[in-house]
C-alpha cells in the first residue's frame, strides 16, 4: 500500500476510549471519521485501569450512541458505602439508600475499562466505523486547508481535521510541536486487581485506610468493580516497587488487607509514578489538529479525572469539528477550534490542580497537613465533619471545571 493516499473527512489517531468516543461523537453529529490505531487488534488490554465512570460521562456516551451509557450501567456496579480508617480505627462511614440517585443514569458506575472499551467497539460496529489496526501515525503535516498523515503501514491520508487521541506518548502532539511538561509523584503506587470469590463476604464499599497497619503503615484504597476489587497501595520511603509487586509479596498484601480467601485471586499487578503533565497547546498553528485525552494531559488518578476528562475532550472536539466543517468562512473555522482549545485547556488546568492537591496531601510530609490528619482522626468520633474531611481529601476537591466562552488565542 506504499504511496496510496486516502481522503477522509476526519482522522482520529488512537482507538482507546477517547479515540472511540471521538468517532462516535462525530458520527452523532453527521460527520464520519476514520480511526487509526498503532497497535494490533489483539493487543493486550489487561488490568482494570479506569474503573470509575462518572455520571456525566455516562450521559455523554448515551447521548452520542443511545444504549451505550445504559449498557455500561447495566454491567457495572454502584457501591453504596464510603468508609475511611485511620491507623486501624474507623473515622468515617456512610451508606446511601440510593447511591446512584434516580433515573436511568446513576452518579457513577464501577466497571473495568476493558468492558467499557468492548461496549464502545460494539457501538462502532453498529454505526459502521472501522478501526485501522497496525496503523501508527508517523508524520503529521498541517496547512490552512487540512492535514496530511503518514502511517507506519506505508499509507498516506488526507483529511480536513485530525484528533490526536494517541496517548501520553502522542506522536501527533510531537508532530505539531506542542511541549509536554509537568511533574512526577514522589512516591510509587502499586495497583492490583483481585478477582471475586464465591459468596464474597466483603461488603460492596469503597474503603480508604490511612497508614494501614495491615500494609505496614502504607495508605491503602480498596474499591469494588464489576468482577472484582481494585487494591491501591501507596509506597513509602525506602520501598522497592518492583519487589513489592512480586506475586509472593502481593499475595501477602492481599491476604493481610482483604483476607486469606482472596490471596489466590490476584489477577494483575502494576506500579506507577503518577504524572501531572499538560500540553502547552491543544491545537496546531493552522487549527486543523485537536489534542484530546492523554495526548493533551496526564493526571494523577485521584478523583477519577483521567478517562472521564478525556471523554469530555472527545465530545467537545467532535462538536467543534462538526461546526467548523459546516462553516463558510475560515475565521469561523478557526474560532470553533480555538474555543475547543480554550475550554479544554481550562478544564485540564482545573483537573491538574485538583489531582495535584490530592497527590500532595497523600504523599507530602508537611507538618501542618500531618497534624490536621491526626487532629481530624482524634475528633472524628465527636464531629462527623472531621471524619468526612478525611474521607474526601484523598480524591481532591469536588466540583467541575469552569466554562469559558472565549478563546485564549
């Protein structure tokens, strides 16, 4: 196929949740897209990864493809209880009679990312959108009239617009010359999937444990999802993440934290240093390339802002492109794309700040923060607000990004 040139309305680089959402959101607006994916169709998608799907995300998916959001709801779970412990003592617990709220779309659902992706693949098939596998983007050239893309399979592509949803190592971002700078967490974090056991005795609750004795004083987060449990352990000074991720050591953690019957159900383990990074521009100089998801920003996972914000990027990118394609003047084309960039850059800044506050709170040794935690724990028996503060703080501040109505360009 070397030398062949294919013309498409819109190209999307990346077939993760953000790229697939972009294609579906464009189709919903009457614009067809072609998805280019670097990896093969049988790529490894092990690990639960982004398990917490916000209600706003579910509503977006339902809007762009009816049945997609509700399908995730039917297959996912909504856990009813939040519980927090401090050095072995419970300091907060709340169970909701209706944790998902009312209506077809709950406040959230807890489901493995691979299941979310399968539902998206089914939605793409429903509307006839194909993914071109083994088609890694190698080159991107933009002009006032559109984009030219070269892929590793030797093909050349032309389109009016390109959405770069090709992840943290984005070639699209590099090709348009956007810088990608930020910080890395001081501590490593270990993330493990633990499968369900028969007649599971654990209640379906999200549990955070500060300085957990069963984990030798490390912070521990335990969250149920459809099909199992997510176990997060924050490393402390002197830890060797590679050693702690060994099967033997992780089974010990699972046994001590969750119980002996879970130790043989360890399914997947990985360790990370979380990045807080944002591109300095979400669009190219000619306003023909739009970055979305991890190609535009990498966030620490506290508050589950990663995939959820990426899907919001995808929907707004599709809206901007659909409006730009219908525009009859170049000024309006530029304005639509610049408005996308202004809105999503502001959202990324908000999410980076929120996730960063949570990260600093968890890993920092600021004496004032340590004293506040200890004081709140000592007061929790008498003042529920003290316990609730301990329960909320590891996830960053609540709220949604501000909405901007004008560009920054």
